[in-house]
């Protein structure tokens, strides 16, 4: 029996047949994925046949995304404030692997090196930091055309580094990753800043820090950042000093993953939304909100036992959680549902 015959067996009433078909499709690697994708996109399949095919395809893609991220960042504790943009670049490349199977990291690194080489030709190597920051921002935004894709914020390609480099369009955070990577190679001290409703890069100077809005291609001070957030919110916003703190590379990657989770969930791609949450948990295993999010997604994917285990983890980590009663009730419900299926 060939791999092309296996997808239809996933709907068998005999669990032994289903498990053998799943095992063979998993063992087939890329060929198994291609076969599943072909069947999933076929028109006219009865839902009882199509549903397990789509589910297994989602599972395999989710597992691949998580494996690639773990391989790129084997030790998340190393993503400290001093880790630099190299770690951030590696993480952003790994995030993009979910949409680019077989992604060639070397090709992306060459693109990065070309950006750095071009910037070195036009940005002064020393002197006034503000002038250097301004010239680099103009070079990437105006000269090379790296701009915010304001008209298509929900286009998932804006979240993937290879697409951002190719299309020169992106979200505030992905464009900031490009800016920070080049800036650090030029000797500037940079970090990300997660403002409400926007993301900017921060560059240290001898005085007050500068902030680069790579989405709009402008350099700001703290007052400019406040106006930026107020325009996005449509109202006056008071930003505490903590809002301007430099983020660790892991926190920037977590922001990218939250964006992706929202986009995937809006599109109904629950397995990929779950992959975003699981990668965030790789960065911060004790994140109670991410564990709650994982439980919700497992439940929506009809995996009540896994959802209940995720809630148990929250309850163990947060014994005084204000939503403890609700979580305990939900866990009991999920456990009963899981038991009824066995």
C-alpha cells in the first residue's frame, strides 16, 4: 500500500487501522505531508474523511514548527539582554520555518550581510549617534523601501522574515528586527521596546535614548512615542517609564509569536495558533497566560485530556489564581469529556 492510500484510512472506525495509517504518513516525512496536503485540498471529500486528514496535517506542521524553534534556541535562558541581535535573528528565522519548509538559513544570512554591507557604505562609522541612527533609518526605509504594510496588517507574510526581506513589507516588530540586526552590526547599542499597540527599536546614546519606528521610518524621543501610541489608540494614553524599557531577545520573539497566534486563530488555523503558543512556552515555560491559551486551543482542537493537563499546570503554578474556581470547574469538565472518549 502506498502513502497515497493512507489518508483515506484515517477515517476508519478501526483504531488499529487509523494508527497504522498515521504512523506510515509520519514516517514518510515530507512525502507524507505532501500527500496529506493534496488530499486536504481536494474538493468533494466527505467531512468524516476530510476532518482527520486536516487534523493530522495540522499536527505534523505544528510539530515541525516547534522542533525547528527548539533547534534554533536550545537554551532559552541564554536569551538575556546581552544576547544581541544574533539570537533574535536566529529566533525570527526559526519562526518563519513554519511557512517555509526546508528554509535555507544561509540564504537569509547572506541577505542580512548584504544589508549590513550597504549600510556601512552610507552610515558614518563613528560620530554623533543621532545622525547615524537617522541615516540608517532613512537608508532602510527610504532608500531600500522597507516600509510598514499598513494596508495588509493581517497578511501573515508580514510576520515571516524571509517574506519581509523579499517584499520589503512587514509589521512593526519584524521591520524592527531587521533594523536592529543591521544597527548592531554597525556598532550601535539597540534593543526592542514593546509599546502598547506598536513596537519600536531603542538605541542608547550619551543622553536620552532614541526610538526608531521602522514601520513608518522615523526616529522618535519619548514624547514622540507617546504621540505614536495615542494616534494608534485614538485617545490620550499615559505611558509609564516601564513602557520604554529595553526588551530581552526572548521577549521580542514572544511578541512575534503572539502576533502570529492572533493571525492564525483569526484564519481558523488552530494548530498553527497552538504552535505559536507552544513556542512561546519554550521561551517561558512558567507563563500562566500562555498555559491558559494552550488549554483553550487544545479544547477547541478536541483534545480534552491535553487541555486538562495544561490547566493542571496553571493551578500548580498559581495556587492563588483569581480564576482558580473557574479553572477547576473547566478541568473537571474536560476530564469527564476525555474519559467518555476512552
